[in-house]
C-alpha cells in the first residue's frame, strides 16, 4: 500500500472543513482545478470515495468522515508540536496572546494573568477582550495562545479545542453603604425586593445566580443586566443595586469600588477556564497561570447568616 501523502491529506482536510473546493482554494491560495485534481488522486490512492455532491457543496461519505477524524488528530498534534518548539524557554521575549471573555471580571483576569509576569523570561502580553465565540474563532486561527473564560468551550462551538479548569470561587454580594443601610433583615433575606444588578445572558454566573435565588425564595428587583462585569460593578458603585462577584477578589472589589460586603455563599460556584487548541498546556506563561491558580486561590469566606 502506498505511503500516505500528507499534502493530499491536508487538501482533503481543508475542503472538508470549508465545505467546498472553491472556499478551500481561496484559503490555500491554489486554483480549484489543482485542489480537485489532488483530491481525485488522493481518493484513487486510498481506494475510497471521500466526498459526494450536495447541491453546490460537498458532503463527506462514511469513509470521508473516518478520514476526517484521523486528519483532525494528525493536524492537531502537528500544531501542538509547533507550539512546543515555538515556546521553549529562550533568552528572547516570550509573547502571550490571550483572549479574555467579557464575562470574566477584569480583576479576576488580572489575578489569573499576574503569575505570568514573574517568569524569568521577558514577557509581552497581548490581551483581547470580547465575546467567547469570537475569541474562539481567533484561537482556531492561531491568533491567540489561550482564551480565559467563565465556562468551558461550548459543545456547539465549531472549533477544536480543550478546556482546562483553572480555579473555582464562591460568590460574594456587594452594595454601597447607603444601599446597605436601606436594606432590612440579614443576608440572604435582605436580597428579597432589593435592587439587583444581573450579569448578562452570556455569563455562566447568571443562571447559577437565578437558580440560587429561586431556591432561597428570594425575588430581588432586577434594575440592570450587563454583559460587561466592570460596567456592572461601576453601576453597583453608583448605588444602582446589589451586585455579585467571585469571593476570591472580595478585598479588591471593596477597595476599587468603595462598597461593602453584605454576604457570601459557597452554594454558587464560579469557574474559570483556560481554553487552548492543545490537549496539554505547553506555553510557559499559560503553565505559570494554571499552576498558580490551582495552588494559590484561597478564598476568604464568611458563612451565610
């Protein structure tokens, strides 16, 4: 049996992912005729039909789906090898291109990234913030080394990647002094009827908060919903409502926004992930982030009253 031609396999992989020879040829900067001819030769050498026509697009046959599954693993390993070789410690500046989901509090993002600054190598961090799906698209195109998120990669994402749990934290609730003085009762009962700022629909914390409030039979008055956690905290600082943040950053939230801690719970856990295209983290800065998060995230916590 002839040896596998990896150039042909790469052409097949690109056509399978893009859904047509025309789109694959644009990405590969080759003519459609060249791609078509190489695919035909690949099918002949393998003795299998890998595509069938489906309108203007191509659809994988059963054999094609099998080949694609192996191709995904082969090229993923190739990317991992490139990353390992590229990020071996050297005397040169190490660059970390990190995407931060806008659902992750800015203070948490800094606290997670801070250990990377202690590397012996000179580090240059390039941070991009945005919606998780847009950041994952950039990760897939190798424009980012890692994405920090408050949730693992969605199963519906059309991206091959791996979610690495960095840390977990309980939740604390904050309010201005004036707002706290206007709330009767003790925590958590004081949340019933209180003005409340809710994370946006993209935030994993939103559903957990609503479920916990329902379980506690608490019905706060939702006065705002925010995709950006920093904006929500700014509204909280202005007295627009009670807001929640991870317990691990409680001291920083109090100092930065001049608010009071009004209660905490471990019943709600917020999680933070590093999402990469690698099964195993290899970038030295990302490894430093992961190791420090798992070792040092000790949470100040007061039991619920």
